[in-house]
C-alpha cells in the first residue's frame, strides 16, 4: 500500500516521518463531485438499540422554519426564523443544545443548506438577495450578496420564498453532482399571500452551480396553489419533490425531476402521506430527508397525523384547526410506499422538518425533528427531538421492508460491485483502466499500447490513494494509515477490508466513494511501532473522480481525490498520498520534468523532489508521469513528487504527496481535503509534452 515500507524502504520511512510545515486544507483547481455524504453511512448505524431523545424547547413563539441540519463535523444546527435571526447548536447528537447564536440582524426568512463541496453551512434568502456563510458549523457567520435569476414567467421566490421549507441539499449522484438546490415558492405575480392570489402560487426550487453566488429558479412545480415543500435526491439521480397545497383537500403532492431540479414532471397525490389534518384543504409544512446509506433509498417524512381537519369557509382561505400529533413516516423504496410510521408528539404540533446526522461523528445514526408545538399550542414554541430508525421501527425487522432487490438482508451493506472498466483512445492505441471488487474499487490495471502499467499485488500495490496521520501526537508511518484498496492482512486474498460505497463508470469516466481500511489491524505493528487504530475499518472516506482524455488531451487522465477526515479524531498532522502508482520492474528509469519542458535524469531514490516525476521503460517507449496544479497552493510546505525502486520486490513507485499540519496547539480540521492530480500515459516524450501542456494551461488560466 502507499505507506507500506516494511524491510524494503527504511530510509524512505525516515524521509516521510520528517516534520513538515503547516498547510491548510487545499482546494482542487476544479472541485471534485461531492457524493461522499450521500453514501457514507451503513444502515446499521441507524439501527441497534432504539434511541429517542424527548422534545426540548428551543424558542418561544412560532419558528423553526429554517430547519435543522447537520454540519460535516456532525454538529446539529437549528434555525429560529421567523421568530428571530438566531440559531442553536448541538455538539452531542441532539442530547443538549447550546445558547443562541445571532446569524445576522436581518437573518430571517432563509433556508439552510450544506455545500458538500466545501463543507460550508449556508443560510439563504433570495428575496433580499443574501446568504450567510459559516465555515465553523454555525458558530460564526458572514453575509454575502447573491444573484437570483427568474423563471420563464419572470418570477423569483420573494415573500417567504424559501421560508418554511425542508433544508436544501447538494446533489450527489447524477451529472449535476455538486449543485446546491433547495425547495422554494412563488406567491404569484403580485407576490401576495392574500386569499385571492393563492390560486396563482406555485412551488418551485432554486439551484446554484457556483457555490451559492448565482441561483436560478426552476420551472414551476406543475400544480398551482402549492407552496412549502421538501425535496430529496435518490441514488439514481432522480429528485423527488414533496409539496404542501393550499387550495384542495387531499394528501401531499409529489413530482420528480430527472435533470437536476430544473423541470418537475409527473405530479400526483400520495396515497399515504397526509398534508396536515385530514379533511382540510389548507395543508401543513412537512419535512422529507433521505438517509445517506449506500445501496438504499430510505426516506423519512414528517407531518401531522390526525383526521380532525376542517374546510375553510372560502376556498383557499386559512384553516389551522387540529394541528397535532406530529408523526414520522418511513419509505424503504425511494418514496413509492410508506409502510412505517410512529408518533413523535401526541399534543399540539404544526410545522416540522428533519435533519440527519453524520457518520463518524456524535450525531451518527440520528435523525432530528424540529417542530412547532407544545402544551400551550401548536404555534406556541419551537421544539426539537432526536431518534433513530430502530425507534421508528418499534422492534420490527428492517429486512421486512427492504425491496426484494436488496434481499437477502445485508447484501446491500457489502456495497456495489467494484468491477468496472473505462477506456479512451490515446496515441494510436487506447488507455484502459480496470477496477475490481477485490480492491474495493481501487484501480487494479492500466494498460496502453500492449503494456500493463500497474504492478497490482496484495492490497497495497495499485493505482490508489491513502493517508497517514498522527493520533494525539503519535506519528509513525503505517500506524494510523487509512488505505483505499484494503489492509495488509487482506494480502493476496479475494476481498478487501475497505468498503466500496459507490461506483459509477461510463465511457471515459469513473467515480467511486470508498470507506478506507486501516493498513494495520489492531495489534499489528510496523517495525517496532504498534497500530494506534482500534478498528480494522476506518471512518475516513475517499472519493475519486477519474476521466481519461481530459482538457482535450487524449493521453491525459484527470484524477481528483477527496479525503474526508471524520470529527472526533485529534490529528495534528497528516500525509495525504493523493495518488501513487506501483509499476512493473521494466519501468525503472526516472526523470523530472523541468520548468522549461526538458527532462532531467533522476536516481532510483528513494527521494522526493519539487518537479513532476516521469517513470518509463529504458527505451522510453512506455511511460507514466504525474503533475498537480495544487502543488503550490499551500501556505506551508508544497506538495512533493516521490520516486522509489524496491529491489526485493522488483517494483517501482511514484507518488504525489500533500502534507498538512495544524497550527501550534490546534488540530487538523475535520472535513474534506481535496487534491487534483494529472496523470499522463504514453511514450516518454508524449508524457513530458502532455504534462508541460497541462502546466502551461494552468499558468495561463491563473494569469487571466
């Protein structure tokens, strides 16, 4: 594996253990597609012993419309609006809640969303045209101006445009991965909530592809008289939209989008999900979320479950009687059926929405529900409660509700197949990349022009990624070493301790999300140093996006990787091997690519240098090289390119390594660390030319 040195490379182990300069997390030139959170958890995390934390009052009066959401470090953040411009945080999975935090003096009427590309928490209001951004899980906020583009009618969401909505999401699965989207409403051409204008209201959505600077308004939801909604992305990339109505008696309206939330089609009434007290046409805000479990589309929905509703005297008028019995429903088939429900609060209760915790954090496996209610009335206060799926099931076996395609129970927990092939033409031949289930989706083979470029052996010698971190100050190579392909104990066996959570492969493109195994299992040692991890499987995620033939260059491979470091671990420094390649013994000639495009011979190492490395056969007929535009983006020590020859195993290696170190007295921030690496394949001359062209393009783009 990338930090597997054993007897081969004691000098190299000393080299990588040297102190390194401080460096903050590095953003890739192009952010890789998010997706890790959407498949990061296992179903078992939401099961186990039933958990229910009874309601706690957060605020007096109406509110909670901005929802409750989990930041990447697992902090639950609840929003007071419209009762005030404040939020509260829970650092322990919803058991206790901290004091009020003012977002900003005008921070009402917004909706929350986590940008999974950056980890930032956004609170957005399109009417005045602002968002508040938090980079520390809701502890502090800064205001930014935004632009909102209208729909085909010329309308944008204004009055209560995103208030009283389920929190937004970052798309994870389809071609619009990384898009920020949240439900919204348009109050007709007059922007009025007067009864005579309610027939012209419609639900909609706003979405952003640039991190929240510019938002576009989607096509209208195809039912008039709607507003206050929720949306969730299913694992096939479809977005399910769930809307309240104000004009007609019946259950919730549902529709879907197959283009990333621009167009909503196929509207119908749910056979099972109520829209407020049954018998009323006035509806009620409710929440809907998808659990971030690989292989399943488990959805939860919240609303009132009572038959005490009444029709208003005038069509479209308000009728808020019998708002009580807030309940949560569960679907295990992406919203087609809702076979499970459980009462959360017997008494008065009204608007509600849901939030889901983060794997590897104190909120893992937990669901938070924020709702109006309490003994003094349905709108008297803002409450929050926390539970898990085991509590919702009330002793029933989840396997009884999973679709047949996921049976027998547990099969989906093994993850998708890791066997995939992508290919693209290059230099009169083609580059073919192969992944395998045996390696949890790591790259087992890369061929070009009749030659294999990867010496795949055990679960360490592949084209793959890994990290090596200290724990509470103890830093030794391999002793806390999450590795994409698997663990040392996996050996040459047919399975990996790492878990593949997601794989998409088509044409020239490959995307995987992987929960990495520790290279050493508890009790194993590297040299004289024992493993400091206490489990074989880490909570560290690795996401990679690979494209053959990027930037219009056939033999260039774009390789974007995202490491997710979970909360709850105290690391002061980490070595992120963004990419390494182990190559067969005939690849033993090393060169550095100078700034002028020329080649400079290198020794067999071990060693690192600041210049990109190229490894080739002696005649130069086959070569592989690497370069990263992120190398100089650190404020501390830049990334380095390594080259190594291991004589006992007759294998060569190259890598691109980024080192991060926290400031004195601090620890590395949990969350995502992103790096972009380019790989070139071809003859030695072609590889040098390709890397030089990519480097020149990056310099030109930076100067413009």
